[in-house]
């Protein structure tokens, strides 16, 4: 024997529909923004490559060794759809000296959302990111 209303637990159909509607609205608002955050863009990629080049310069300075990198060493850290469009690093690649100076050069990255140039100053070894010509 069951008593009507006594001890019954659960949600009504109206409560479930309202909850699902709210969840759907939040998802519809959040998904485009989440996609933009997850999709790699050329600016973040160029900054990441510039950071990797700066790290190589720091290693050369700390270790007191001459360190050479080339455009192919950058390729593994590029997201799909991004390519090295131009690499003006010299015949041997980009060389960092223990003083922090370098042979200088430029790497141009290209993706569907634009192009960015990573420039390395020969005298100071300073690495900068800017618009590509």
C-alpha cells in the first residue's frame, strides 16, 4: 500500500525542462567563446616560437657555448595549419653566441588568420614579434 504524496522524491517534468533550457542557453553562449580560446591563432603561436628562441639564447649564454638553430627546429612546436613561410637565418641557421649576440635573422609564420615575423637582432640577440611584410 502506498500513500499518495508521502515520501515521494524527484523532480517534476516542468523543473527538468526549465533546467535543460537554462543549460542549453548557457552552452549556446559559451561555446563560441570556448572555440576562440581553444583555436590557436597566429599571435599566440608567434609568441610561443619567440619564447622558444629566447630560451635557446639563454641556454647559449648560461652554458658559454655557441648554439645554432634552424627553421626546421621550430616546426615541431607549430600547431596544425601554421607553416614557416620564410626563414632568413643564414646558411648555417641562427647562431647564438655566449655573449648573447647572434647572427640575426627573421622567421615568418603564416596561418589562415595572418602572418607574423619573428626578428632576431644580430648585435643584441633580442627577439621581437611583429607584423610580417
